[in-house]
């Protein structure tokens, strides 16, 4: 049961980081700030990989 709480906290933190990165990307892109937009896009790619890893863990039964 303790693992589930930890996993939920990890997933919630991931959602918060995703939302923050998408907002930074949106603002930087709207203001034509290319270096900041590129940095936010790179962070989104890293978050996508992390989401894929969590999804794979879930589908193989290693989570929940």
C-alpha cells in the first residue's frame, strides 16, 4: 500500500512538471523566445520518455 502512495505522488509530480513545461513552452513560443522554447521542448521530450516508462511499468504489472 505504501508503494501505491509513492507511485501516486510520483505521477502527480510528473503531471505538475508536465503542466509547468507546457505553460513555459506556450509563453516562450508566443513571445518568440526561441532558446526558452527549445529548452521547454527538450523538457517535454524528457517528460514524454518518463511517461512512456511509467506506462510500460503499468502495463507489465510492475505498478499497481
